[in-house]
């Protein structure tokens, strides 16, 4: 009877709705003090969204085709911006508040349908999520993870429907959400990996039919990303831009993973052995849990197993790709999709575990110990949320909307005098996204030293401006200005406390 009830039932999930409203309200409050948080990636998303709204297509702020990121998230922003006739930065707080609220509600409904549900457990998890550092950090920024987490939640819902009734028709929704996730973030491939793993492990489907299901799901799930990559190659000659090899070994990525998990619960540790040990213990625990539920319990078609499967696939995906390809250090943003699944994976067994304890004294001791641990962690999270609110109210969310940036000399100049730059002369910068964000001018990035061809082409360009930020912004990948002087004549036009505007021209 219980299995026939709709998972997304408001009647049975008023507690989930309350948690959703709290989470959405907090995000909306934090993003309305001084604007939503903006990172360099956010500027790219916003630039594409604006160009889509203007009918220019999937172009970045510098009018070049979007290559480095999948198109799904900026297209999502662009469509909403067009529908509401508002700039993407104006509606972003509303979008993120709605997304986090929907994610919290859906996950609350998922927990409600666990094999053994105790309300104290559900309420405990729902009390953690709205004030969690992980989610607040992500949903106060204009980042693609916000949409990715929602697509992940719907994938978990839909793949469970397939596992309960494994038909080709039931594969349509999981394939759709996988396709959208893959074209939102390349990490969506981990969702595809999870789906393939679960279909492969399904014991009640004949092998001939299982192979057909695997092919159909994989084909449907990869379609949008494949079309995106083919389009990229046709307009740019590369599918994902020029990628550099990783400079962080696997063991160091394990350490960063452990550090991030501790950070989620506001525990700090710089001891590499502690962090690596935690990472290894978590991976082994989740892997063993998946194996136990499959081989011993035969519970593949449950929300608990799906969360465990995604958790291990996603974490391994991030660890391995970070070891192969160079991108930002493993941090909360990269690991945020694993936050709720990992939280569930290491806690869902508690109701059954406590119930299995027959000795009353021992049961009371275990319950008290768990309550103390929970209340301690919650206290840390509440204090961290209060501190985040104070800092956000005073200084803004870290990034380009932070007051230190907005009140800087160069930013005030860019906002007040965009006509300072001649319209037919290109602008280069070590932070081209910042130039665009504050002035609306389509600046170009100074090529990185590893891109020899791009650097050679830049050396031969006609005269152009260079806006060189000298504040806390520092990107070691950008060619230093002193190195540029060896190849071009560079004269100072205007000097600020935190930046210099140069005129750059070929050497005679």
C-alpha cells in the first residue's frame, strides 16, 4: 500500500515543505544584501544568458562561442531571463531560492520513502540541510551546480521508478534527466555512470533485455552533451577547449576530499593523514554498504541504494578526473552534488541499528551519544550560518559583488567611464570577466604561457588596452606583465590603487 503512494506527496511531507521554505528564505536573504555571489565562471554564465536573451545565440560576453562549459545552465538562465524580461542578475536570487527549496522538498520526500523511516531521523536530516554550509555556499552563487543538484534529485526519483518496474517506457525520464545533467555539467557523466551501474546490477531483468536497456539509456543520456560537443568542434575546432594535465596526484585529491567533508561540518584540520584517512574510510564504507545491500539484502530498487551508488560513483569521478585533468582544487563546489547522498549514505541505517539493540541500557547510551554528536554539529552549523549572515550583510558574498571589489578605484572608474576606451580597440586583461562585469565591455583574456600559439598571435596584434588588476586578484596561469614587456611595448595610461591601465603595442 505504501509503495503505491506518490513520492512527491505534499500531504505526507509538510515537514519537507517547511525545510524547503526555510532554505529558500535564507538563500534569498543572503543574496539580497549586496547581490548574488559572482565568480569568473558566473560572469561567463551571465554573459551567455544575456546574449541568448538578445537573440545572439550561445555566445560568451566577449562574443566568442561558449566552449569551456556545457550550454545547459546558461541556456536555462537565458530562457528565464527572456521569459521574465529581466536581467539574469536581477532574477538570480529568486531562481536560486526556488531551486534550493525544490531540492530540499524533493529530498525530504525521498527520505520519507526509505525502507524504514523514523520521523526523528527525517527531521534530523531536514534540520541539517537548510543551514548547511555546503548548500548555502553553493546557492548564494551563480553556479551551474544549483541546477545540477535539482536534476540529480529528479534522476534519483525517476531511476527508482525504473528499478521498481524495469521497462523501456520507465527509462525515458531517467535518460532525460541524465541528458540535461550532462549538458549542465560534464560531471553529469557520473549520473550516467550511476544509472548504468544500477541497470547492470538489476537481478530481475534478463540479460538480453538488460543490454537493450543499457544501450537505450546510454544513448538517450549522452545525446545533448554529444550534440553540444559536436557544435563546439564545428565552431572552435575543440570540443571542450584546451585542457591542461593535472598537477595534483591522487593522494592529494584524497586529502582535499577529506578536508572538504570536515569543512561541511565546520571541523578544520590541516593534518594530511587525518584527511586522507577520513576520505579512504568514507569510500570503503560506502562501497561496502553498496555491496552488502546488493549481495546480502537484494535491495537495489530503493532510494537508499540509489543514493549510495551515486555517492561512490560521483566521488570517484571527481577524484579521478582531478588527477587526470587540471581544474580547480577539489572543494565544496565540486563535491556539493555528493553532499546529500553522502549524508544519507552514512546515516540511513541508524533507525534500524538503534531498533536492533536489545539491551535497554546500551540503547539509551547509544541514543544519548548520537544526540550529543548531532547537537554539537548542529551548533557549529548554526554558528557558521550566523557568521555567514553577518559577513554577507557587512561585506557581501565573496566574489565580484563583494564590497571590497565594488568600492575599489578601478571598478568605480570602469562603471563611471566605460567611454574611456576607444570602441574599435580591443581590451585585454588578467581578469577579463571583471572588466565585462563592471563595465559591460567585451574584454579578452591575456593568453596563458602554456598556449604558445595564442601568445604568438597576441604578440603580433595591433595596439590594445590592458586592464591589469593588482588587488588580491592573482592568477598564476596568466602571463606576467613583465614577461609581456619582453615582446611588446607597454606604456602606463592610468594608475589606480588596485589596477593599472596600459597601452600595449608591438615592438618596433
